[in-house]
């Protein structure tokens, strides 16, 4: 363990046992940090499968917050966010505890695959897990009981799947007051409401009393520095909002839209197979009836060109990057904007254009 204690007297916390972070096999006391390789399974050879965990327990009382990434092994952006928070930030004045899990799906990460390469199971449909069940649920159970349930709130980082990309946005059960507060504190422009599918970490953690949000950002198999930096701003804002870094400020993103109803969002899907020419990219504002993309065959014959138009004015949150589709494949994820939000967004982008011309 590394001693990260601050200059405060060691008796700042009156009951060390109550403030220690404990897991099956160890503990991290106030003012201490620990890098842990925690066994969650075994390989075919009987060797342990261990996930990396960093626990930073501040010398002052406060909430316990988990940051997790790579529940899907090829989703890399979140890994760098969690690593930088754990190892590059100054936590000498931390109030509370940070539990940092940069790579939850270690077998998938090693294979650079989305799912566990053990019967192709999805770890992020296996929480809270169960002992005596499938390999995925056993892994999920050890992660959940040791490092998720002891927390007060959490942020789970994801990217889009292979061949697609997402603008940075939050997904959260916004009807829950604490989850809604957490989602807003992360300071993304877009929050998409909903509890999430059964077995996802954010849904199961929230139902277990640990309010949790999902942050979607970018694409698989790469680090995207602008998105990582933006997510780090969001983490800092959350830690300020919940008193972990009480001297810091909560960040306001400039404008925000919260999508609560199904009719405020849609996935546009291909009605024909072919090669896609995407006209607008991730984060683009499109007008109703504007052409988003076309789909053509290898000969680009005019009679066979399929045009895909925006059904309403909105923001492209997620978009296809691999330019080939079968009928039914997703092309883009479009969310609607209120008139006030649209005005704020247009004002912001006008200011950005003006500044870039200086």
C-alpha cells in the first residue's frame, strides 16, 4: 500500500474501521491507497484471472465512488479515463474513497473482443452475478459484491460497438433523484433516460442502492484524446458535486437536453443492403428531411440509390463508421431537441465558428 495521507491529523476520522474500504481478502484504511490484482476466475490451465483495481481512501470522510471501464473488452476510451483519475490526479485532499476498475473484462481485453471469450458471454448482461452459475455470472458476482455494492455511487464507461461511434453522452435512470443529480453533474450535453437492460452494471447497481450512470464515448479499439479529456472534466465535476473534491467547481456544459420519452429518439436503420455514403457525422445537428446518408450498390446506379432522411430535427448521437450494411442494420441514433436547446446549441456553435476565424 502507498501512503497518500494529507497533512490533516491522523484522527480526522474518529472510527477507522467504519471508514476503511474492505473487500474479501483485504482492506484500505483512510489515508491509504492500494493497487490490487483481484482474482475473479481461472483459466483453462487453472491460473487465476485477475482484474486490476486501485482503491484510494482519502483521509477525510465522504462518499465512496466507483469508476469502471471495459466491461466490454474492446472499449478502450474509458480505461484511460479511469487510469488517469487513479494515478495522475492529486487526491491528497480527497474526501471519501475512489474505487477504480479500469479493466473489468480482462479475458475480453486480452483477446481484444467485446464479449468474454468463454461461450461469447456478455459481462455487461451478467450483473449482479451469482455464485454457482455461469462463468460470466461468477465473475460479475465477485466484481459486484467486492467493489460495487460497498459504494455510494458510480460511473461506468463504455464506447459504441465495433463499426459505430458515439458522441459523449450519459445514459441514466433520470427519474431516480440521485441518479438524475449524478447524470447532470457529469455535465454532458445529452442525457438519455431509461433504466437500461437487465444485467447491465448501471441498472443492477442502481437497483442495489448504488446510483450509477453509463457514459458512452467514441468507438472501440482506440484512445480518442478529445473524448477522454471531456470525460475527465465530467468526473471532476461529479467529484465536486458530491463533495469528494469540495474545493472544485461543478462544470456546466453550456446546454443540455434530457431525453425521457421514446418518441424523442430513434435509430434509423437501412432498408436496403449496400455501401453507405454518410453525409453527416457524430454530433451533427440535422434538420427535418435533411439527407443523412445514401445507400448504393457497387455500380452506383441511380435507380438503386436509397436516400435516408432525418425524420425530425435533431442531434446525431451515434453513427455508423463501417460503410457497409445489410437491411435492418443501424445507420445512426438521432435524438430530438427542444426549441430552447436548439437555440442554445446554435448560439454555441456560432461562437465557436467566430473564434476559429480569429
